[in-house]
């Protein structure tokens, strides 16, 4: 029997990117459990000697963000016409794909949220931005395209956002498949392990440490967390990630008199030790469809505090494995942090968090994908 051919589309690889880590887990799982020839269509990918899939590379073209976006879409469309794939799964807004994985959420929703506290000038610039308009056009065209058979939503919130902004999309096209977590890569970290890691990172063993992980600090809500810190002087913060305006955030720390309590460590490809070192993960995103860091922290045995604009918020059992607060509300965040002074409370949160993560292993995601592929291939 001829093996079926699957194309997966992702524009580029970023070492700390959550979407890329999910694709890597997908590819690894499909190699192990599914007899299918897989091709990755991309501009840039970090290859591994264990890769058992074909990489089709698109040229990098364009000087501006909107031209780079449009050129990649055009190049992919041409490639798809040149190759005979049985299924095309895109992680980008490609109008001709059969499966769209909405890992980046709904761009129309993100712009709506950004505009809530923006000046009239900012709103005008976003409304007339060639980049944003290119994405919105591709998004709208893709959801209406006859080729689109299924949309993978990695959280119920994404399904809700799609139906809100594109109500003409048939609901039966939307399927929720949660991200999977490698429970061996992110093992439960005991108090003993925490002390060992803190020593290796030159951190005080008695400090109460928060962890923030995410590049693109504005969308991930770092400013909300920094504004909360002056109200909770007992906490220190480790910031993992990068941002073009990092100096702005460093200056803000000085203005808030928290410079000595915030450690910026930049982008890290290996984050396990940072999960082990902290007491709690805070992900205060203004918009994040289904952040991997939440499940990774929970698998590591760390409770989480996240905003209600994170797609994972339905996994949080209030006070049991974490807490949810309103995005942008630094006072509400500080109020939650004040309640978590007791070390045993933090340990208990982490234990329940691990149990939650154990319900979402990578195998669950892979089996759901295989079921979806089989269903589409037999129609």
C-alpha cells in the first residue's frame, strides 16, 4: 500500500518558540506511531539527526513584515501545486490548507484586545497597517476557503474566538486537541531538586521565586507582573525570554524600585532548570491561545497563576493547582501572590498541578491527530 503524504507548514523555527516545540513533538510522535511520509514546509528549521521527515525550504523574500508574510504564503501555495500531498496541515494562515492548527489564535481577537487600552493614534495605525491587514485578509480567506476541512483548536477559547469573529465557519469543522506535554522531559521537581538547581544558578535557597517565560513581552503581559511586584516585596522574579524593547522593561524595573528583585536571563533553549528553581509560574498574557509554559510548569510540579486570556485557563482549579486573574490587573495579581506566602501551600499547588499535567501527555495529542487524519483520509 502506498504511504500517504502529509505536509506540515510552519514559516520558521525559533529555539524558544512554543509552537515550534509542539510541532517537534508532533513530528516525533508521528514518526513513531504513524506510517505516513511527512514533509515540513518552512523558511527555517533547526534540524536534528533523529529527524525522519523531509524539509522543503522556502526562500526568505521581502524587506517588510507584510511582504515577508505574503511572499511565504505565495511560495507555499506554489509548492502545494507542485507536490501531491494527501493532507496539508498548516500552522500558518494559508488559505488553501485542509487542516489549520490555530496555535497562534485569532488575529482579529488579538487586535481587538490590544485596542482596548490603546490611544486613537495607535488604533489608527493598527487599522491601516499593511502587516495586520495582510494577516486579517489571509485569516478571513482561509476560514471561508472550500479546501478547509478541519481547524485544530488547542483550547476551547480558540474555538470560541473563531466562532465570534468568523461565525460563518461551520462549528463541526472545529475540533479541540490540547497540546501534549512530554512528562519525562518535564519531570516533577522535588524540594531537594529545587535547592540543587538554585545552588547551580547562584540563587538563595530561601528566596520566594516567581518565573515568567515568554518572548514578546507586551503580548505576554510582563508589564502587569512588574507592576505587581512593588506590592509584594517578598517575591523575586526570573524573566526568561527576549524582546526588542527589553531596555524599556529594565528601566521600568528601576523606576518601580524592583531592579534588585528581577533577573533577566534572556532566551533559554533549556528551561527545565528554571521550572525547578521557582516556586510558582506567572503567565499574565494579554492574549495567548494555549501557552506551553503552563503545562510545562505544571508537569514540573509548579502551581501557576495565569490571566483569563490564556487558553489553558479552563485547566485551572482555583486554589488547587493555580489561580486565574483578569489580564492587565496588577493589583489582583498582587493580591493572589500575597495569599501564597506559605511554602507548604506552594508545594501542595505544585503536586496537584502535576496531576493535571499527567492528563495531557504527548501520546494523547498524537492519538487525537492520527484519529483526525484517518477520518479525513477515508472520506
